[in-house]
């Protein structure tokens, strides 16, 4: 008998608007889109932010045959949760079939999500119209409190506290339970209770962590979002096992998200900050929950043989220090001091040498000049390069 495993992939984790600011590349700039593959093979997509385009470009049809039906749950109609739809290539392929679930908005009336599709692709907002979308699309209306089954999986929806409304989803699979609660603000007793119901005993509880606790109490109060601290409180109260901080503010740099994560980890045992490309598996033997970061998010990699001393903290929370050999290094860029003045946006060949395990090691890299400033020494310039090859 095979062990039931569910796979949860994060294709977009940023809130409000996409960002391509280099200071945000590590956690990623695409807006919300998650994919959950249940043990029975049912594919769920949660939200259609700009991350949906990436999912579409990696779309794999099992066995090259007829694509299975995909269940797409949309939490609400703010731009950051729907903007990926026109750019989702599988919607233009005839054999694909999608079941869309969302609520009836009082601003749109019947067939709210269908209207959102049409409005987004209306002229002059998009170059092709709906007739180009050949995949089968079925739209189902749902409401907070609804529960239904797809295959072996039970889906529950609950209202969350957010301007113009937002649904949270709980998906119970034989491998474990995922609660997805993006875009919500604490402070409404009834809706706070709904959130706790969604998260009750969940293996993975994904919660809005856009603002700091200080912002949430002052300048950002009433904006419809939450903080890492509120997530921790709900996770604790509801007995959720792992908390995932989600919907990062577009103005939060990677260093700021690092700091948010560090604070949350001081208060709760198992916390991750959602990161584009992150995959969490549920139900694997041993650890019930395992997070992976596939290589797709890492920069250029090079084999190396450098001596190194490493200090850190163990999974169990103890400090450690050890000597080792760096065997593989990822390189994004460097700042180089030069007497020559290279042309901005030109290529440089850079050979780096370092004492390795077996003598001096050389690394040949191609750099692209992105920045030139006055150097620290007279007659030198400081050249910023990004490694490309
Ligand atoms: Zn949002
Ligand atoms: Zn929203």
C-alpha cells in the first residue's frame, strides 16, 4: 500500500500588487496562487494571482493524454487574486477542463467570477477576447459555511474579515489538512471565530501576514490584513501544527520578511514564510510536514572546494559550529574594484581564485555590469556585476 502524500506548491506569495524589486526576489514578487495535489490526484488551485502564469508555463499533462479536471478556488475579486487568469495558458487548450468556485459578489451579482473573466478580457484591456479561451470552464457559486467533496477531499469555505468580502478555504485530504486564509483582518468576533474554525487542528495554516503588529494597530488598521503575531495567536488557539506567513507586503524586502519570520519563530514552533517555489509535502513517512525549496529560485550555481567554518542553530534550537568544505556555491553577483572603466551593461569575464581543499580553485564566470561607482582607492572604480553564466 502506498502512503498518501499531498503536495502544496507556492506559485505566488506577494500581496496587493506584484513586485520585481530586486530586494524582494528571494521570497518572490508574484501575487497569490497555490496548487495542492491531493493523494487521489485531484488538483486544486487556490487563487489566480500573477503566480498562475508560472504554474501555466510549467503545466504538465499526465501521460500526455486528456488533462484531468482542475478545481480552482478563488477567495475574492481584488486584482492580486485574479490578475493571472488571462495569462494562464492551459485555459487556451481545448482538452483542459476547469471548475471555478467563488462567491456571488453584491457588486457583480449572478455569475460574479464569469463576469470577472469577461471584464478582464474586454476591449481595450486585453488584446484577445474570451473566444480564444478553448478550455471547458464551469463556474460554481459558493458561500461561507458551504462544504462539499471532490474525490476523497472535503472542502469547507468560511467568510473572513476583508473589504468587499473574502472566503477562506479548508481542504481536508487523506494526507492532511490545509487551511488557506489570505486577506483577513482580526477584530470582528464572529469572523475571528470563522478563522479559528478553518484553522482547527490543520497541518498547514496559511495566514495573511502582510503588516507588522505595530502597523496593524496604527497606520494600516482597517486595510483588511493581518500580522505574523495574529497568525501565531490563531495557530495556537486552533491547534494548527504549522503556520505559513503569507501575502507579504510589496514594500517588504526579503530582509524585512526574514525579520518577521524570526519573530514568529520565537513565539511558535513550526513557522515558514511563504516563498515562491516552496513546496510542502504532507503525509510523508517520518515528518508529517516537509518543506522544500526547489533549485528554480536559486541563482547561478558553481562547483567549488572551499574550506569554511559554519555557525548556526539546529532544528532543535541549539547553537552549533563546524568546519566543512563548500562543494557547491550559488552566485548572484559581486562588487569588483578595477582600474579600467568598463562600459555599463557590457559583459566581463571574471575568474576567481580561492584556496580550496586541494590547492587553489579557479571559477570562471561571465558578469554583466550593472553599476559603476567611484572606488574606495584612488584611480579605481567599484563595478557591480551580476553573474549570468
Ligand atoms: Zn490580496
Ligand atoms: Zn484583498
